């Protein structure tokens, strides 16, 4: 009963503020204030306020919220442990085997060298184009550099 009275008073005060705001020719703001002020009375009319007040004073409802919180903590805790461990033992073995196979193919075939320095020596790398080539004869080479970069990044 008290909650319904408070919600009605809040709605009435909000509508009064909306009228004053509309009088000052701020219609958009007034409409927004009116919308917010109608929410409490709408909640009273639908019965949600009565349900919430009954729930807030019920020890059984609070125990139910506690049980739900404990269940959520268990779910979150087991998920965190599973992520940290990497799943089951068979899944971890499969991931390790896949990681070993992926390391061998980490460098694209057209790449000049891996970024960590392992692989080809600088002498085995193809020589960079010399500066003596003119732009008319090396127009195809300009795009080959770009293609090599794109291939290196898998694009």
C-alpha cells in the first residue's frame, strides 16, 4: 500500500516537472521526462510493485536468490578452471599435437623468412631488386612485392 502511494506521488511529480519543461518550450525533454514519470505508475498498475514488495519481505525468496547465486558461482568457477586447464586430458593432447603440426607450417611458402629468425640464412634469401632498374622496365616488379607481402599475411 505504501509502495503504491510512493510510486503514484513520484509519477505525479514527474508529470508536473514535464509540464513546466514543456512551458519553457523544451518539448523533447518534456516528453522524455513524462515517459520516465509514467513508469512507476505503470509498474503499480501491472502488479509488479506488489510482487516485489512481497518478495523483498519473504525469507524464502531471499534463500532462493542465495541458491541461484551459489549455482551461478559454481558454473562460473568450473568454466574458469576448464579454460585454464584446457578441457579434458584427451582435448589437451589433441591441442598439443595440433600445435606441433602447426609450427612446422607456420611460414607461408612464399614468405622470405620466419619472423623469429629460424629458417633460411640471409645468404639463401633472394636478392632485393637493384636500384639501377628504371620504372618503365620494373612495373611488373612493383606489384610482385605487394603480392609477396599479401601472401605472407595469408591474404
